[in-house]
């Protein structure tokens, strides 16, 4: 059964995540001390170091984002933005994570532009976290579908996956800080600290929106739906 982590549980998971990221870097450093390597091997080593350092950077970014939201230091810089631009920006970052796990990604956008008054950087961060979470909790080779539509005065983004699903009792808890969904075996196999969806919800709500989770149950996939206020259609402005 999953619970929000206590202080000791969080520190334990953080230490495990950082140790797993640092171990390959330490091994490569030791190899470079004792052995000459050819250029192809050096490039492979550099790729490993790059991936591990990027992984640690993401952990640190998640912690900083959560801390900023907790102490209220996040200030939104709102301006005119398109929903398609926000989705594109989120996919630039989350796309490689989806691809690395061999998922199929399908994106449906409406033909007409949907305009928002939003901080595009923070809002794309929120969506990136939702997509990344779907990728992490979906077994390799799964399907992630992103559908964007306009419903009256709301922009609606739905992120569906074919992942491990969510138990009914966890549907609200998945947005809690440091919460990790799924059974114990699933939690051990998924990297992360349980921060991403907490950050996503806080940023979406700061934009006057909502995010809700739905799932038929364990092993049946899940669906996260984001609703955001959007600007009136051109025909409604006059």
C-alpha cells in the first residue's frame, strides 16, 4: 500500500536515487584513472556521464520547484500564449523520456488556435511533469495519447496512458508531495521522488485551472485531465 512519505522515507529514496545516478559516474572516473581508452569508448563513457548528470539535475530541479511553490516564491509572468506552443515546449523536454521507454506518443490538437493568458514557461513545466509521469508509470512499449480541445471557455488537455493504473483510493493522493503511486514493486521500479504531479497541480491551480485523475483501476491505465481558462473566440469578442 502506498502512503505519502515521511521524512525518513523521503531521505531514503532521495539517497537511493542520487546513489544510483552517481554510481556509473564513479565507475567511469575510476576506469579513466587506470586505463587508456580509444575515442569510441570515451564517447560512450561521456554519454553515460551526461545521462547520469542530467538525471541528477532533474532531481535537483524538482526539489527546487517544490521548495519554491511551498514558500510562495514562484511569481507567474503572464502573457498571451497558445496552447499548441505550450504543448510543443512540454514535448521538447518530455519527448525524449517517452522515446527512451519505447512508448508510442499520439498528440491531437484542434485546428483552431486556443489562446491563453499564461506563464508559458511554468505551464509547460506542469504539462511536462504530467507527460513524464505517464511515461514513468507505463511499461515499455505503451501508448500515451494527448488530446487538446476547447470546451466553451476552457482549454482541456487530456493525457491518457496504458500504464499501471491508479487504485481508486489513490486518485486524489497522487498529487500530494512525495507521494508515489502503485504497489511496492511498481514503486521500486520507477525513478523519482513523487514531486512532479504536486508541482503540476500547484502551477495549474495558480493559473486558475484544475487537474483531475481517473483510472479504471490497477493495470488498466490512467487519464489526467487539465482544464484551464482560455481567451474568448475571435467571434465572441466583438
